[in-house]
C-alpha cells in the first residue's frame, strides 16, 4: 500500500503594512498554499511575495477567494445574487492565475475562504455557482472541498477534479460538521494530540468525531491553520506524525469521482 | 491598397450604483473596448456586463488597468516601486483575463489608463515594467500604445505585438504631445471636425498638429472618449467619415515591428 | 391654524468622479438635506460641496449614515453586533458634524440610510443603538424617523427631539409599511398625483394607504427622492401643491413627544 | 524650577483583523495618544477600543489624520489641492471628535501622520491648510508640531494653542531635520541611550544633533514609536530616566506663542 496526503494552509493574509501568519515557516511544512486574492485579505504585493515563496519551496498554489470585506476578513456572511457570486469568483481566480503565471508558476487548486466556504458547505446551489465560476476560468483547476459536506456533493456531481479536506485542529460533531468554536474542546491546541488524531483519520479514511464515531471520508489534504500562536508547532507535529507512520506528505493529484 | 483602422474606447467605468459613459451605444460603434479592471473604476459586475456586451457586439476586449485610486479615477500620479507596478498590472490583467474567459471571450489587448498611461508615455523604464508585466501573464496580448511616445519605443524594443493609437478629440503639439486641456482648442467638440481630422491623419499615416505639421505615425486605432456629452456623436461621425472614404473600420491585428 | 411641513431629500451621493442626483436643483426646493457620510456614498469633497450648497440655500443639514458598502450603496442588509453599529454611527455623525462646522454650518438632524434604515424600521433594539449613538455625539440632534414604524417608537421612548417622515413617491400598505417596489403602483412617477396625495396626507395628519385607509401619523417632513429621472419634477410639484393650499414649507423644529 | 514633559505615541493603528503595536502597554506609559482616524489605519472599532483605553488610563486623546491610503499606511506622499486637504482633515478630525464624545471623552490635540506630516514639516502653506482645517472644527484643539520645522512656524503665526515635539529614537542632523533612516545610527534602538539623550534635550530645551550641536527648541512632548519591537522598552526607559531626574511626565497644556 502506498498512501500519501497533502497538507494545506491559508496564506498571504497580510495586507499592506499589517502582517498575519508565519508564511515562511509554514511554506517549509505544507505542500499546498491557499493564497488570499485581495478581497478579504492580501494585496497584489502580498500575493506576489507569497506565491514566490510557494514556487521556491515547491508548494502548490491555490486561489483562495473570499467575500469583499477586509474589515471582517471575509468572515461575515453576505447574501449575494448568483451572478455577483460568479463574477467575484472569476475576478479573484483570474487575478491569482495572472499573478502566478507572471511569476513563472501556476494555480493548481481552488479553495473558498471563511464565511463563503461555510455557506457553501451548507448550500449546494451556492457551492455550484462558485465552483462553476472557477472552472469557467480554468477547467483543470482542482477544487478543494470540506469532505462530506455539500461542497463535496457538488464536485462529485460536476465531474471536475477535486480533493477532500479535513481540519487538523478542529473537533467534529457526529453529523460531520465542526464543533462550534464556543464549545470546550472545539479547537485542538496540543500538537501531539492533533498529530495522533489526524494520523488515525488518514489511516481510517474517516473523520473521527468527538464521540468516537467514524464517518467515511475522502481525505486528500489536511488543513493547517496559519494564524494561531501554535500554528507552526501543530503543522510540524502533524507532518512528523504522518511521516513517522510511513505516510508520505505530498501534493494531492485531484480525484475525479462522482 | 486596403486600409483599415480600429476604433477604441474606454468602457466599464461605472462602479456599483454609479454609471459612467454610454457603453451600450459605443459598443455599436467601436471595434475595441478598453475595460477598467476595478482599481480606478469598474467592479466585477460592471466588468462582466461590459465584457458580455463586447462579446455580443463582436468588439475586441482589452484589459485597461490603472492606479488603485477610485476617488481620483486613476488620474492622480503615483510614485510606486517597480515591483509594485508589476504586481498591480499582473493582478488586474489576470482578473480581466479570468472574467473574459469565464464569459466565453478573451482579452486580446492591453492599454494603460489615465495617469499611469501618461507617466509611461514619458518614462520608458516605467512603460517597460508595465508591458513586461502584462506580457508575463499573456505573451500574445497586443499592447496598445500612444503613437510616437516612449510607450511606442518600448514595445518596438520588446518585440511584442502592438498597435499605435491617436486621439479623436484632442489637438496635438508640434512635438507630438497633446495640447494641454487648459488651452483653447485642446479638446475637439465638433463631430464633423473630429471626423475630417482623423480621416486626414489615417490617410497620411501621420499625426497632424495644430500648426499643420505632419508627424509620421503608426496609426492602428483611434481613441474615442466615452465619458463626454458628445462622445457618442463624435464616435459615430469619425466612423462614418472613415467609411465614406473607403477606409474599413476593423480590429487591429497587432504589428510586431522593431 | 398655521401648518408647515418640511421637505427632505438624500444628497451628497456622488463619489469621486461619479455623479448621482441633481443636488443643485433639489437644494432650491427642499428645506432639509440628508447628506451621505462617505460609507455608502459621498466622500469628504462631495460632502463639503453639498454642505456648502445647503448653507448657501439655507437648507438644514442632516447626517445620513449608512452601512460601509459603496458597491451596494448601503442597500444590502448587514448583521453587525451592537458595539460596531454604535461605532460606525458615531464615526459618521462626528465626521458630518466636523465638516459642517468647518464650513460655518451645523448638523441639525440625523437620518439613517438604506438597509440600515429599513432594518431599524423593523427592529427597535437596533434603532435604539443607532439613535443613542447619534445622541451620544450630539444630544440636541433631531432624529428623523419613518413615521409609525419601530423607529418612531424608539425616539418616543428615548425622549429625544425627533421628526416624523413620510415618502412622497411611495405607496403604503394598510399596515403602514411601504408597498414593495416589485408591485405595480409601488412607486409614484406622476408629479401631480404625488403632490395631491401628499397634500391630503399632510392635511389629514395621516398616511393614506393604497386602499384608502387613514393611519394617523406625525408628519413633519416629506421625503423626496433625488436619484430618479422625475425627482426634481416631483419635488417641485409637491412643494407647489402644498404652498398653493396654504401650507408653508419650512424646516421642522423637532418634537419631543413620548 | 518645575519642569514637566509629555510623552506621546501613535496608536489605534490596527485595522480589522490585523493588529499593530502594543497599545495596552503604551497606554500605561504615555500621557498623550495620537489615534489614527481610519484613512491610513484604524477603523471605527479600533478607534473606539483605543479611545476607551486612553480614557481609562487618563491619557490625552489626539486626532491623528493621514492620507487615505491603507495599503501604504499613509507613508506615500500625495499631491492634493488645498480644498481636498482641508476636507479630509475636517472629516477625520470630526470623526475622532464624535467617537471620543460618544465615549464620554474628548479630543484635546491634533497631530498629522506619516507623509502628510513630513510634507507639512517642509511646506508651510500645506501645514497652514491642515492646521486651519483642524481649528475650523475645534478652535481649542492643541496642534502638536515637529519642533523647529515649518509646522512650528505656522502655529506661531496662527496664534493657536500648540505643543512642540521631538523624537525619542531618531538622530537629528545639524539643520534640525531627522537623519535619514537609510543612514547608520538614524534610529536608536538602545533604551538607555534613548533615555539619556532625551533627558539631556529636555534639560537643555534643545535638540542635540548627531555632531553635538544644540538647536534651541520648544520641547513639550516626546514622540515614542509604537510599532517597533523595542517600542515599549524605549518608552519605559525614557519615562524612567526623566522621572529619576525629577522631570515630571504629564500632559502638555498647550502654549500660545508667536
């Protein structure tokens, strides 16, 4: 048996003079970087610097669009008609592709950010609009989805290339959703615990919930957070744990699976 | 002899609820549309609507980037380091390409806006940075330049595909620059006069200055302004005059000429 | 009997190079101007020009804050926590007061814009937060409310100075709400009809609904829209009709009524 | 003899999710806080939090306006006509006054930020426009000026209340200007050195240049930077050194001196 898994993190979330996250350290650990496109975070200079770093470290570049809302970092839900969703996805995806190409790299995957992602995890129609918009710009782009959610249902239906994602530092409910951040234990801060937990999920091809329930899942990539104090420690621990168990850490190739 | 010339206009300069220009009318007249990319004017929805109109009317789509300055409409000069110029050009060009592709069209040309264009007409180094940035995103993009300026010198040196532009409604000085708007006669408001004048210039392949001097010029396209009360009337008059004299109005093909 | 009524309109809704409304013409008709504060429309230069015009025409200046959303003109609903609502109201109100004072004028009233106003017409808690925020900046500011809505209930409870408003060009439902714009007859485009209708309402001190029902209302001011093609014509017709019937058009003084 | 001096720092420079500076620590040390007004940094929520902290710590609140340029943090020079400078100063000053009043505090001083301040240190006409704009909003506001520059000349001429400022961590040239940051020794990182140096300047009422020259100066306040790693250490060292030598650290009262 030959198992590998991808590690991804959100990056390029600085803006002008304001720094966020330790992108340089994370780029040494992850295999895929989801790069903010200037609407909820990032600007052309931050994007260029982050993409340049990803290219240098051989990390896969992803377009990571969000709602146009710097002050809320794309974390406030917005209700937009379908054509406007489509337009803002195309704009951000195109901008990311242009930036990457200009630097000699290319955008290989696509991942929604923040409230936009959360809404699409619940609303298949909305996810479909967003994913079709991205695919209309590049039909070969690999869509990264929150495994087992409406996002996954949509990419299976679209027949596009996709990768399933789970979270390294978040506890899951029995219905496959994330435990709300307001609950105790919702966020895992202990690197060892996070590593052990992810290793189990990858080996079992299942999300393991707080209660111990196993939900079969297509796990192609593990989301590591970049903006917490323990982010780099957790990222390193997860990677080490996987590798110690013989699981390679490598970029996903994208599955086409209905 | 078989002569044709292109007619272009800046479009997509509305923003959110604010309208600017009569794009629908101009799209019936011009052969190329320079579409604002959201930094000095336009937004993803305006871009999509304008590009959709251009596709429907078979008008060539151009990326038309400017300084990030909505309040000044990209008309205030900004001093930016080269890498930042490069990044903002790549971002806007990529966004335009993504939007067009998503709509089933494509961006065939590139034209700088406002103060960014004026600075590059005087500063070859700056023009080179901007044009190389655009070409790094799409090496086949046709660069539209102000004929006889530093912009033209740069595209000749780069060996890329380009098209030379003159202005339908602006008087020229003997050194080939535009007469300052503060001077009487700087802007031509009479459609007949504009048409006659442009016909002469196209036939002579020369800019004809206020004093009557002829400056040989590569005239591939005529810039029609879209945001003045007489814009549509002048555009129509120029087109009619050219066609009446047997000069076809058609998209430029781009010259590669050192 | 000595009756007078105020006429108000939203103004200063241009932004940078983009014009909206015919403020110069409306300032000759209205007695109160609600001036956008730069979050949903306007900018410091537009505010200064509009306030300067209001001072010259002896028109009362109002702070007219909205959601921070230029692209949607403050017309998209946003869910914000109370402290953030409070902060954005104080900021915009303070900015308006500072601008007016710098020009030798002063802000005498306060009116919410767009989605922010509509949400507060339904949600008394939200209205209370907004009005208390404005009053914390200036306890003497007169709060303009949509008559008979939750907005009015709140100002009555707060004991502050207020003025009740009805709309010149909108039809009313029997419950006092506005007929949805999607319905036929929701917006009145005929200046004569608008004038006749408003005259009746002012004389009766009641909102007269589509079905003819009379809802008693505190009518201190009539809202005229500024951004429609017939805006100036309707404004003039309403004013003429009122004056022809002996009703003076004059600034409200603000009622303090629980 | 009874000497006291004020300590000031720029604060409220976070934006949305992005943090900058350790305002909480600095508020325990300084006596005046220059609070960004949302154009180059800050937003209404950051302003409210920072002003609330200043009120709690009995620190004087200052309006600290800058150019409208978040991405460059107000550090890029902009050329604006006088009326636009005036409008943006009035807007920001009014917003700050409104926020402070809403919180039960008040804005007692005014200080220009970044490139706007540097330009006004060289250009008396521009400084005059900015200061008159602030005074037109509040004639009692105390203008904080870079001592010995054109800024000081202007406030002396205006006859307004003002306070002279020197920098705790910057070396001075013999003509009273700051040593360019590109030069060795331009920025002082050693807290002890900074403290000793400032003590001497305050005692001598003079700027002491790199070469040892004494330039007589009205020193009412010492500017401590907030956004460097050693900011809090330097601030604490300067304060301790002054107090150890019997110089009280207290808010300036503002001098009116021609």
